[in-house]
């Protein structure tokens, strides 16, 4: 139970920090003199910007939980790395996508969902490839140590 609480708190916290930083960056990039917790249309759908920021913070925390608890899939040692990776991709896509839509990051239509899906898969493959290469190098290093 303690482990799950730790994953939950750290996942939610990381999600909030990343969400806030991304909102801050995009607010600057779009030349706004105001902080937008999401795109202006999302913020305008609330009574005030404080409510929009509060909802955004909750959504960012949920996104952090998705990725925090999603990592537990890789604890399933009886599964192959391929099975772990495919299940992780599916679970994170299915749980993250509705949150991204609720955050107002893209409109709910097939064209945008297609673009989002391609970006999601590309980012996922890039991160997975990087982690795979790092793990491969670590295994090679450990094997060299064992030979000596």
C-alpha cells in the first residue's frame, strides 16, 4: 500500500509540474500577457480563469497518475518486454487520450484524433527506443564486468 501511495503522490505531483510548465511555455510562445492553463477556448468555457486553472491542475494530476501507475506494467516479470510494451502503450493511450481531450488540447474529431495518435505513437516509440538502448548498454557493461 505504501508503494502505491508513493507512486500516486509522485505521479500526480510530476503531472502537475509538467502540466504547469507546459502551460507556462505555451502562454509565452503564443505571446500572451496572461497565463493560460490550457488553450484560450478551454479557459473561456469556465466562469473564471481560477476555475479553469483548478480543473487543469486536477487533469494534470490524473495524467501523472496514468503514467505513474502505468509503469507498474513493467513489473510483470513473467511477460516479455514486447508484451509489456504493447500493453503499456494501449493502457496509456486509452487512459491518457480522454484526459487530453478534456484538457482541451485538441478538438474531438477524427482528423485531430488521427494526428494526436500519430504524435502519441511517435513520442512513445522515441522514448521506448531511448530506454531500450540505455538498457542494452547497461547489460553490455554488466556482462563485461562479469567476464573479468
